[in-house]
C-alpha cells in the first residue's frame, strides 16, 4: 500500500530542465545588471574626460587670454589718445569720395587701426569659442566711447571702402562683440548665436 501511495503523489523535485532555466534567468539578470553598471561607468568616464579636456583647453588658452588683456591696456591708451587728438574724429566723419581705405590705411590712423584690429581679434576669439565671453565680459570693459566715435567710419566703410565698393564685414567681429556686450547689459544671458547676424 505504501508503494501505491508513492505512485499517486506528484513529484515536486525540479527537473534538470527547470534548474537550467532558472540558472539561465539568473545569468540573464546578472548580465543586464553588469551591462548597466558598465554603461554607467563608461558615461562617468566620458564625463570626466570631457571635464579634463575643457580644463586643459582653458589652461592652453590662458597665455593667449593674458596677452589679450595686457594688449587691451595698451590699446586703451592709444584709443584715448586718438579720441582726444584734435581733428581725428572730424577726419573720420568727413566724406571720402574715393573710399575710406586710403584714409584708414594712412600712418596718422595707426592707433585707430590697432584698436580696431584688437577688438576684431577679440570678437573673433569669442565668436569661435576660443575665449569664453563671460570671462571677457568680466575683465574687459567694452570701449563704448571709441565705438560711438567711429560710427560714421563704419558706415562709410560699409558703403564705400574703395572706389564705391563697400566692405560689409568691416569690423564685423568687433560689431559681434558689441552685440554680445549690449545683450548682456540688458540682463540677458544669450546664446552665442544671437549676435551672429548683426
């Protein structure tokens, strides 16, 4: 009778196939967890690498930025002398039928050219992302008086740089820099492309 009862009872012992299926499920779950941990670790490493690259780029640009700031001090002295020298502003404002290039290129306008070139380079460096605008804004005062005094020159250069042909990109990066300063002064932390079409 005991043998008959044993035969009627269901067998609850797991089969080898069940054991294999469970081991496979555990292994699959572990591989997913390991994959997630590996992916998170890789993303963290990429983030650290990007931070290190940004830090290195800033350190590499530091010498250029220092030179730019030191040059800015010299250029400001030249601009101040130019703005206060009798007749210079009047020369910029008078009409130049053959174009402004001969006047702009003359030895008497060297300080003007140096100042324009300095801010053209600074604007190009900011526009290209080589120098951080926030940093420039914090340490370099925009030359508003000089910008205002050269308004007629810029207009004439755009219309008649040489023999009736305008130079539409005359001080374009300087103008870009001016736009960035103006936008920031109005309390907006603008995306850098806001001023690209100015």
